C-alpha cells in the first residue's frame, strides 16, 4: 500500500514540476448551498486554488481514495491541499453536482488535469463528505477516468 502511494506522488511530482499553473475552480460559492454543501464546496475549491484556509476539517478527519487511506488528519489534509504535489496537476473542476442526506454531502464532478497548460486527463470524481458538526470528519472518493473528447 505504501509503495503505491509513493509511486503516485512521484508521478504527480514530475507533472507538478512541468506545470505552468493551476486552473480556476468552478466550485464558486453558491447561495443555494446548504451549510454542509458550502463546507464540502470549500474543499473542492481548494483542490484547484491550493488555499485550504476556508476548509473546515475535524482534527482527526480522514480521506479514503479508491480504497486507500490518503488523509490521516485535518492538519495533514490542509497541508496537502496547499503544498501537495499530487494537486498541482489539477487544472479545473467542472459540472459539480451536490446533494445532502442527513450529515452526508455527496458530490460528483469532472476534474481536468495536465501539465504545462496541456490537458491530459479528465476523471469523474464521486465523493461523500461526513459533516456532522460543521467540520469535515471523513471523505470517501471514487475516481473514474473519462476520455478527452
């Protein structure tokens, strides 16, 4: 499991060095959001902006991506959003859909990534956020590659 994560970061790191910048998130604040949806939106926005100052994580928050634990605490996930090489290849987020049921916000969106201003890959992200008390306690992400048509 650790080898896979290291390999992922290394590939992202090479791409980050070649990247000329990041895109603009299309997850801008929406007055129609519920309070929990607004909290989830701050995380999605930070994926592109690399500014996690508005993201409200619980201290012991976790993140699981494709079955692998990639987030171990709120402070670690904030630092990753701001400085993590794995996020530097993100160019844009679009077609965001959100819904809420109890303490859980479900999202679905397209994430475009690439290097040196060239889009290389689009993935569909489906994430669930557990937000019981105004902070994100858990994120579970599923990623599906899409074609660049």
